[in-house]
C-alpha cells in the first residue's frame, strides 16, 4: 500500500508547473485554451490536473506544494472534490509570498454551496441565465493595482458570459471587472483575501469569433477574450513571467531630409514641443538625400540626440521599390538595400550623425525574401504598418496579435507601428501599454502643416498611461526589444528578438543572463560578440543559447552579425537613376513648396490621412506630381487674376 501511495504521489508531483489548472475532468477545453494562451504570453508552463473524486484531493495538494508553482486556477466544478484547508495550506510559502488562487465559475452548478464555502460567504452564488452571444462591455475598475494601465478602461466582449456573480452585502474584496449589456450589470471578476490566501473568482467568458474590418480591433478583442487570466497571471508571476525591461515609445516622421523646414515640419519648433511634452522623433530618412543636409539642422540633431534620431526609409523611395518582385526583382531590391547602407554610412561621415539600421519600407512592407536580405546585411529590424510581409499570411496564433514584434518571417525582426494621422483608440493604447508593447507611431510632414503641436495629445496620453515610458529612437527600442524572466536570484532568462541589444543589470550584485534567440542559420552567423569581444554559443535546432555575465549596475552590448559580401567602401552611392532623381525633385516640390498652399496641402495630406497606400503610390508618380503641380499653379493664377479684377 505504501508503495502504491508513493507511486501516486510521484505521479502527481510530475504535474508540477508554474501554472496549475485543476479540473474535475469533464473537458472544459475553452478554459484550458485561455489559461495556456495567457501562460504562454508570460513564458509560463501550464499543466492540467484532474481531480475527479474527493480521494484525489490529497495528491493534488502535493503537486501544488512544488516551489516552481506561481499560480493555481481551479474550475468551480472541481471544488467539491478538493479540501479547502489542504489546498490553501499547500499554497503557503515561507516568507509570506503565497501562491494566489483563481476560481473559474461556469454557473453549471447553480445552487451548489461550493463557491460560498470557498469564499466564506463573500460570494453567495454565480447565477446563470445571462443572455448568450451578445456584445458586452467589461468595465475594469479604476485605481486598481491589478489592472495597471487598464484601470478605468472598458473592454468590448462578444460572446456569452456564463453567470453573474452574486456578492454578499458585506463583501470585503474588490470588484476588478463588471460586465454590462442587455440592460444588465453585474460583477464578473473579483478578488478577496481569506486568511493568508489571495483568491480571485471570475465568471467563465465564452468568446464568439467576430470578423473585424481591416483588423482594427483584433488586439483589443483578443486581449478581452482572456483579460482576467492575463491580469491574474501577470500579478501572480511578477518578475518570474516574461516582461519587457522598459516601456518604450517613438514617433517616426517619414520622408524629410535635414532642411530648416520640410513642408509642415519645423525642426526647431518640434524640438520645443518634444522638450515640453516628453517624446522623441525619428526621421525616416531617404538615403538618396545622403549629401543634402543643411548645417544648421545637422547641429540640432547632433546637439539633441535624446530628441532626434535617424532611421532608413527605403533607398530612392521610388514608388514601391521594395514591393512585388514582378516589378522590382529581388536582385534589384538587394542592390537597393546595400546601396542604402553605403549612402547612410556616407551621410554619417558628412554630418557626424549616427543612424539606426532599421528599415522603414516606403508605402508598405516588402516580400519575405527581402527580409532575409535585410538579415544578411545586418539590418536590425523593419518597422511598418504591418508586420506580415507582402504575400505572406499571418500565423494562426493569438500571440502574434498580442505582440507587435515577430521573428516568424525569415527569422528577421519585424515590428508593427501605427499611423497617428488617423484616429487612435485610447483603449488600444491602454491595452498595448499594459502588454508592455513598444508604442510606435508614424506620420508625414503634412501632419504638422497646420499645427506643430499636433502630436502632443498622443504623447501626453501615453505618458499618462505609463509615466515611466522611455521615448527613444527606433534603434534604441530595437536594442531593448527582448523579454526578461527571473529564474532565481542572480539569474535571468532572456528571449531576444534583435541581433543587437543591451543587457543592463539593475541589481547590487552580479547577474547572469541566460539568452535565447530564434535562429535558422541562413545566412550563417559570422560573429557573436559581447562588448566587441567574440564569445561562443550553443547552436540548437532552431535557436542559439549563450550566457552573459553583467556586473552590478553595469550594461553590456550583444551583437550578432551575419556573413555577407557587402563592402561599404566600394559600394556605388551615385544617383544615376534618372526616374528616381526626377521623382525625388518633384516629391520635394510637393512636400516643401506645394504643401504650404491650402489646396496643395489638402491634396498632399489626403492619402496619408486616410492611410490609402494605393493613393500614396500614385501620388509619387512623376506624371501625377506634374499634373498636381500644374493644376495648383493654374488655380493660383486664376485666383490672382480674379483678385485683380475685383480690385479694379
């Protein structure tokens, strides 16, 4: 008998995982899916423990005692089979860092006393009969340490809410989330303290798939479908779950070169707004302009690197020069990517301004084959309105929606950014900030044509949501785009997306970072260096792993470079493409001269305001630019003649 007991206890102990989901085995697959998605987001393994009868309770509690456990989630149907005292005792840890417990109520056991017993009467019941598959508003309560940036935000939810929590009149806990819809309003997610235990209770939410136009609400709706589990696991795991080193944000202005005033963009005036409203501007610089910078503007950039920076915006900005291979072959695109680097190197020599090897493609993102070329020539990342390459399909994984950065395509970092020229949802901003995603915005010069203060409201909103937001260059953000997870004192796991990044040790003791990076070894790695000194790494099937030791309060730089044939000194940087030359001159006329008139300004802002890529492409065709210039000129002459007639 003792041997059998030992075997059973060993089998339950094998269930040990950071997140334990306990159920009675009836097969509630939805809860398992929701828990596993939230657990994966925070880098936590999850395990289902079946407790189908009261006799299983003892062995389940043995599994819950494992030191690796950070959170326990119990389906309400399993509560009658668990011993409350034993379970809560199993969640106690030395030092008072007890493991929190979450109960998921489905309403299937209406009339059962289980939830009342486990809450010590604070929750009387979970009443079923709530209308199915409707639109609900999930109101997150204000000033809540669990919800952080989402305190006071209302999340949309399409689906069925299983039951309505009925709280005792003397409920002493917190209502974390209310559900409202169909004329009903009731608590859907609450927490309370019972003795030494922190207990959460949520009503099960069954989402209904909803097709959204242009994917505008995918992030918010995907998050809303699992919000209570995200709140719970982030709170429970703390530093032991994946988290970003900092909250980052950036504004990028595409197209300008360094001239005193580029259309609506006045650099000196913008600098004053950045200093007052605390944000950073990256210029998406077209390499064709490498030798055209004006000394007074160069001085502004060199003297204020905390506010201004440079990234790469195409090469010639020749329509969709990085579009379909039927129009621009991969050979041509490869030449352009190499020439862009050579031109930017010359730009740095001439101006003393460093640039970030982050590619912002003109008009829209390139095909996946171009991503591999970017990787080969040691670009760090690409940032665009879409993070899925032209002609590719997004992975069928909710994590792809919840995070803007991905290595899913050619093992090269692609980051999603959003236009600030169209209406931005404050709810989306709050969800992104809660998820610690980098907040990347972009505009064009005409965004500032009427008001240099046009971006201030967005910057203020971000700074209110996350007061510690670090506004940095695109390159600096990429260099801090990795996930951290505490393994134990003095040791962190790191999952990096960028081939070039900084590791900072904030502790008063030395720390070892155990780094992992997805890698397909195409092209081969030329060198892995820490502070410019080569180190070794272990090459696994689809990733590399290595350790970096960082002394107290110090920072070290990691750089992964790949084998390629680029020779910057011998690269051709001349402007021999006649079409590109004409196009750039006409584009300058459009943006710098034409945009200052009312009619011209309206024309040049139309396609950017509505984010219509096809119009944006046509708007840079030489024939269209000549037509617009002629039309505006003719209109100006007509108005002048009319004024003269009226003056007579």
